[in-house]
C-alpha cells in the first residue's frame, strides 16, 4: 500500500468517518 498513498489517505478518512 506504500505505492498508493492516495488509498492510504482515503482509508484514514473512512476510519475517521466510522468513528463518528
């Protein structure tokens, strides 16, 4: 997943959304 930094950012955003 290191070659897809965009995907990593998206995943982080998703996690933040799930936190709500």
